[in-house]
C-alpha cells in the first residue's frame, strides 16, 4: 500500500519540500543545502565519488560554505563497504576559515524485502588553516533505515558525532537526525531531498545549521 501511494502521488514529496521551509524560514539556525555528486565504478568493486556541497547564508545574500569531497570506496561484499576521502571546506571570501578534512569509514547493510537497515562508522580529522594544534577528530556512527518503494526510497537516520583525540575526552558533541527520500529519475540519475536537524551539546558549528533542507542531484556512470 505504501509503495502504491508513493507511485500515485509522486509529485507530493517535491511540493512539500519547497513549501515547508517557507513556514519556518524566519527561525534562527535554518538554512538550505544544494549538492551535486558523481559516482563511477573504476574497476570491479572499486569506485570513486566526487561531490560539491553549497550552503548559502540564510538570507541567500552570500554563497556561504563550499564543501568539496573526493572519495575512493571498495565493496568487500554486496553488504560491506569501506572508503577513504579528502574534503575541502571553504567559506566564501574568508580564507582564514579554510579547513581540510580526511576520513575513513566502513558500512554494512541488511535488507529484508523492501526494508533496509545500515550502520556506518566513520572517523574523521579536520585541520583548520592558519591554526596551530591538533586536528578536530570525530567518530561518527550513523544508523539508517530505508524503504524501497520503486521510484521513491524514503529514509531516516540518526548520527551522533563523538569527539575523540588526545586532548579531548570521548563525548558526544552533537547528534544529527535526518529524514528524506531518494527519487529515481533513470538508472543513472536520481534526486535526493531531506530535512536535517542537529542537537548541539555546547559546541559551536559554523558549517551546519540547526535546521536545514537539502536538494541533491547524483549521477552514476
């Protein structure tokens, strides 16, 4: 029944995505994210992923943050994947805000019918330009549930950000909640829309809004 409703009302999630942010746009800490990503299989189970993430300021008067990602990943089995990546995080017009990030991850998934559950463990280190000291390290654990309804694949996940490093006691700085859907256009093209909410545990985060809406496009070749 759920699959039938999504197919019959395919335009509804897109309409809601553009209408709902208008209702809360005046709330502090609310913003938008736009992302484009490209995926390609290089050889058998080895793949590459490139993306550009643009996060304009809340009033859209400035471009805000640009997040570039270059990732190599490898499927050990159909249900187990590992990867490593470099990220460049730059704020428009503010060279002193430049950050370089490196991360590694392992993810596994289990499917039963249309329902899928996945767990991803990611360790990342972020270095800020012109700032001395150790990098900011996090262990991020993401638990995700999705449902394959054909053209639409709705999902929801929770992701704690656990601070780690020689100068910091292991603790949770923030928790990310997200819900959205993938929208298949063709076998190679798909869109993704989602809402994301953060709980900040006394930490300042200049890159992530507390509330954010995202529109993403991905291409696989």
